[in-house]
C-alpha cells in the first residue's frame, strides 16, 4: 500500500506471533511490546538527518555523525500508546513526549478526546505518533488533526497492527503522513476490531477488560 511500510524483520514477526497468542500473560505481553517497540523505532527513524561535530576519541580528533535539528517528539495515543512509547524512549531518551487522550465510543466507534499535552515548537520537530492498533483509524486521524492544529508539519504514524480499512481511511485523511506497521491484517470485524489481530492492546497490557 502506498505510504505504508511493513516492518518484516524476523525478530519483529516472531515477537508479534507470541503477542497474538491468547495464552501470553499480561507481563509477557507488556515485555514483548516494549521489545518490539525498539525494533519498530529503529525503522521509523532510519532516515533521520545527520550532521557532524568534532570530537576526540582516545586516539585522535575526528568529524563524527550526530543527529541534526531539534529533538524528536513521540506522541502517545493514550492509553495503549504508552506501551510503544516506553521502549522508544529507551532508544531515544532525549525525545520530547506528547500525550493525546482519546477513547473509542463503543456505539459510534468515533474518537472522543479527553486530554492533550504537547511540547512547544512542533512545527520544527519530527513528530512520531504511536498507537498499537490502526483499526477504524478514527483515533489516529483525530490525533494527527490535533497535532497539525498545534503546528506539526512533519509527522509519521507508528503502529503494531493495521487493518486495510483503517489504512485506507487514514491515508485519505492524511496522505502526507507515512504509516509504519509490523503487519497489515485481514480486516475489521463488526465491532471494529482487527482480525485475526491480538485483541485489545490496552487491556492485554494492563490486565483489564
């Protein structure tokens, strides 16, 4: 699909299989989500701009590569997005963090906002929005809408699983925002869940129902 990158690294796919298994414990699911987020973060940041600076190794001075521009922003769609966020911060501890509180109305499947907090100067930063599931795409679209309202222009969306219907809606609403995912699953069911999927990521992370 245009504008979508599927991260097919063997370790990503192996960990995802264990996460899908309904017998995987809450602790195991949480640990695997943190581990897989490191690998996904590696891919979504693969083409970051670099510059150089002068350093001294124990042997000699050199011009060494370093990231260019302002700090990244990781924008977590609460609550499940925090599962990806934690691992990504292990890899990029200097990143700024935005939190976007959205929940899905189970009757309308529309996203309802209840919290938003983001760093300043979003227009000068790459903003990577994280949410494990791109299902109906209502929450993802609402999150991107809010960030654009606050000035963000350089955005990427990172998820664990995506449904074809969600990708279609998201890319139509925000064709300028590339999507990175570990898998494009078969479809959405009548309740708006991804199948075969892995269930509700937030519930499996926190042991709730």
